[in-house]
C-alpha cells in the first residue's frame, strides 16, 4: 500500500486528526499536488478552516493533471464545503478517466443523496459495493439511506454485510477507527430496532453490555430515539441509566442537550453543573453551560462558565494541538455573553481578537453576524454570513435568508430542504431550516409551497410545546376578575406616581417594534426593547406566595399587596429602567404580551402611559405562523397552530376591552395600518399622548442606531413599506382553523376558588405585632387571614408558635404539623416542630423528622416579591421543661 493509499484509508474511517498528522510531511513549503485534497479534508474536519481553504484552492489550481483517485479526494473536500456541483464535475471527470472506480461512484451517490435524489443515490451505492465490497464507508452510507427510506429488509441485509466486513477488518484497523466503526454500526442497528418499535430488544441489548461500553451505547440510543421524534422516551431512558451510572459525564451532557432542546433550560443547567462536579476540567462542559445560561438569560453564570473555560484552555500546554481551538471557543463564548448583555463594544473586541488569529472560525463569524443584525448593521452582517456560507453552506445560507438575502437557484433550496429532513437530535425534521425555507419560497411567490413548509415547521416545533389554550383562557379570566375596578377603588394611592415607564403592548407581530423604534427616535425617550421586568415581578410574587405556603397564585394574590409593598416593587422597577438611560424622561418597555399585565402595571404605576398596537388579525396570525420563535415552553407556544393563534387573538381582544373599561381614556390605541399610511400623524398622536414635544427625527426611525433583538430586527431597518398589509389574502384558503379559533364563543372554566381579602397585609401586620411581643394582636391578625384563607401555611405556623408561647403545646404542635405538611420546603419549620416533639417527649417523631430534611434547592425565595418576612424559630420560647411541667 502506497503512502497516499494509506492516507485514503484514514479518510475513509474518519480518522482526521491522524490524517492531518500524517499529511504534515506532505505539506512543507510546496506540498505534492496529489496530497493537497486529503490535507484540505483533514484541515476542514479538525477546524483549521483558514489552512483548509488555502490547501483547497491550491488543489483546485493544480487539478488539470489529477488522476481519478485524486479527483475523488478533491470531490470529498468540495462536498464537505457544500460545493456539490463542483464535486459532481470532479467525479464525472474521474469516472471518465476510470469508469469503474468505486470510491468515485460512491461519492457521486452521496452527492445525489445530499440533494434529495435517493433513487439515484441508492443505485450508485449498490454499484460501488458490487465493484468494491470491502469498502465499509460505502456500506455505512447505504445502510443509512435504507434507514431513511424505511426499507427495513434492505437495511438488515446491508447492515449484516457491514458487520461481517468489520469483523474481517478487526486486525487491520487502528483501535480508534475500529471503535468508531463499531459504534456507527451499533447506532444503525438501534435505529432499525426503533423503526420497528422493538424498544425492549434494544434495551435488552444495552443491558447486556459491559459498564465501559454501556454509556456510549445509551448515548447512541438516546440520540437515535430523539432523531425518530421520541424525545420524551429518550430523556426517560437516559435518566434511568444515569441512576445506574450517576458519574457518567456523557449521559449528563446528552440529557442536558435534550433538556435545552425541549426548552428546559434550568434543568439543562443543573445537569451540566452535576456533570462538572465529576469533571471540573472539562472545557466542553463549561462552554455548554455558558451557552445554556446565555439562552436562559443567566448572565452571571454564563460569564463565570466562559471564564472558567478560558482559564482551562489557557492552562493547556503550548504543544497541545487543541489549545488554539479551545481558546478560540472560550473567547467566543465570552463575546457572546457580552453581546447578549448588549456590551457590544466589548464583544466586538473579543470577536475581532478571535478572528485575527482564526479568520475562518465559524462560531465567531456567525455570532458576530448576529450581533451586527441586532445593531442594524445589515450589510456588515451579510458580509459575515457570506463568509460563513463558504465554510458551512447550510448555516451560512440560513443566516443570509434571515437577513433577507434569498437564494436565487433551486439547487440551493433543494439542498436546504434535504438538510431540513435529515434526522438529528432535533428530530426527523429541523424546524429552524423549514421556517427559513418558507420565507424563501414566499419571496419566490410560491405561496402554496411556502405555507406547506411553514406547516411542517410548526408541526415539528409543536412536539416540544406544552402550550394549553384552555389554561391560557382560564388565566385571562382570572386576570380580569382579579384586576377589576373595585380593586383600584379599595386600594387608592398604591404604587408610584412616576411617569417614566411607557409600555407598548399588543399581539406579537402587530407592529410593536416599529412603534417603539419611532418613539425611541425622540431625544427624551429611550427604547429599552422587550424587557422581562414585569414578568419577573410576577414570578417574584409567585415565589413569595410559595414561600408563605398561601396556596395562592398570581393574579389572585394581588389583593394582599400593601401600599408599601407596591411602592417598593415600583421603585425597584424604576431603578432598573433608569439604569438603561439615566437622562431620559421616558423609558419604553415594548414586551408585547404585557397586554396581559396592564392591570399590574396600573397598580404599580397609575400614571404610566400604555400604547396598544392593533393590526389586521389575519396578518398577525400569518406573521406569527411564519416566524420561528424557538419558543419551546415559553409564552409563544400559541404561535405554532392557527387555531391556537385565533383563540389567543380572541383572548387579547377581550382583555383589551376589559382594560379600556377599567381605565377609560387612559390607553392609546394605534393601528399598524394607520402608521403605514400616515406615519407622521400617528407619531404626533403618540408623542402628544406621552407628553413630549414634536421632533421630526422620529420619522427616520430606520436610521436609528440602537439594537433590536426581536423577530422584527430586519423590518425596522427599512423605511415604512406597505407590502405587509393584507398579506393574509395570499393564504386565504388555509385560514379556516384561524377563523374557527377567533370566532368561537369565549368560554372558561368556572372561577369558584378565588379568595377576596377585604384588606391586605394580615401576615405582615401579624409579624410586626409578634416581634413587638403583642401575641394577642398578632394571633388576631393571623386568624383574620386564616378566616379568609384556611390553607395559609405561614399564618398556621405563626399561630402554632403563639400557642407554644402561651403554653398550649399540643395545640401548637398540631398547627406546626399542618403548616409543615403544606410547606415542607421550610427546614426551620421542621426543626422547630422536632424541637416541640422533644419538649413533649415524642423523641421518635423528632428523630424521624430530622432524618427527612427536604432538598435545599426546593426552598423558594421571596426575591422580587414583597419584603421577605423572616418567620421566627423556637429559640425565643421559655424553657421547654418548665413549659412541659406546667402543661402536665
């Protein structure tokens, strides 16, 4: 075997690190022409993108004298770069030179497959195997193709042949290649069992493996299950094997990937931290943790994880081949944290530093391009995405479509559609690609094709969603009941008098970003974008109610907020808003779904200005249906089904009707269509409503230098255009589910469990009296709450403590037991109950309670809610023995 043939074997078995190492002597100052394609292939797969591109261009420049094998090597590199037409040309020429050259025939089959022609691909693979039955790479591709076609008989036949061939090659392959090929075939066997629903057989096979083999095999099985759209089953299987091997970093990592994919970001973070406890020096784990935290908006932890990855990468020896790549990854992760936090200048410096050393570092190019999009520097973003396209054609083309640079050739669209239908951890379909394809076909005015792709994308996304339209409708009904006019009449003087906040609300895709962009052009108004400030306070109230064990939720609990608490919450929000723009008279929060939170906003800021943006509901619906929110379990879950969108529109209309009745004349309504037709007139109305003077520069909103992170990032960089009006007419034939959802009678479940407190603050008042040693007054206050809400755990607990202090030990213990059963996360309550048991000689109960401490992480906090009430412990009671003797 010649040296070049040996290198081809390494390429066939995907041993790219070794291939690069053995190619190095070929490179030198003037590498031999025959070795250049393999060198470029090795460089591409080992992330040496700049070198790989240089070697590829050198190879193309010297191709005139290439024989068939070298042309076939060159085609492999071109395929890797997504240059299928050029690859096919090389292969056709190779087959002209050597008609029966099996690797060229197989590679041509791969080109056909990548472009969706499975019939031609299968014929080429089968011909190549007939000519060279000892090429395992071809067999692997044919097995994968038969799996895709769900031809189980053919899959079994070719898989058996592949296993036999691998057994024959056992003594001839390097250990790493042998292990990799064995895992590949095992994965295909698992896929075949999954297709046939033979899950028990697959798991019996897994159970029969050694501990060393099992972790990798379970990961294979989990990935195959996910690729077949069995994500819940994949998570369950991995969780089961994690119990058997809790130290498996690989299983933790995969479970975290699945959790992230399904929208469970917090669970993903917990899994990654668990894995890091076992493997503190794993750079990949720290980087994934950073990415999960960026997605989950935990900037502090994302920063810490990125910095840890950078420190570990910096500590690698200089001669470690991966050091430069790991450093680039860590610095890119840090840049992404800065970018997410809108520290764009710092992020730019980090990106520039990475790209100065690695001009073709794909993650940095892509992330910097996204930042440029948010900053409105569309042309700079496009230039970066074009560089991405040279390295990763699919990723680059999708980014270009997002920047409204659509491919003009059908071949590119076909390749994208094939990529969308290639199974991955995301499932059998990749919805993110399908959404972009829908936009591309819409641009080509093939609206039937566009809608079909959007339908597939939405159906693929919905499998990750737990959105329930009925739950949303019931919640809207509770909001209307909780925030009725009587609440404001009975709670006068609440919140803050500040006029700093301005809220732009409306259905998503109704034009809220455009309205905010217009307002932000005014010198006295700062557009802060979509802020989570109000939802965060709602979450804080939820945590507070859980902390006290009240058994109440938002919005029911708002009637228990005191005047001081609402002012404290409002002041915290004002400080957060002022930090964005200390000199601004007004700060705009344009979170669209704050239309559900107008009641709380007016409770906290009675004088806040609220602009409600309306638009033709059919256009809103179509725009949502064609938008990839990557919502997972978030608040945009309705947007993936036309009926759900219709019901959401109806809920929105009823809520807005309620708010206009509750706050007559206080909310300004603006129609998107009016803005398009009369920009200046609408701008004047909005500025007059807010109370600022007219400034004509607001009409140049598309020139405004400010970041935009919403799905409208591209649109608001354009002057006002009318092409989005009445877009629904292009899809009228598909709108029956939307109309059904919108026009159906609005009904919700009876609300017969809502408690109404006549006045707020029974708990906080009782605590103040308790700490002032007014036990009778405190007991009365707590019992007032229990009269209205007998399930309130904190008040039950406090009455129990008071009874103990009044020497009613058995009655006090009974109440502590009730409170602890309702709120078992309070460890101090449990400790006090155990102490009370011991005072009454019930040591066995005390010991049992001590052995069953709750998990610390379940402890809720009152952050962002009312001031935390510290419930006292048992230490301030008189001597226990004296109490016991007096009771006896």
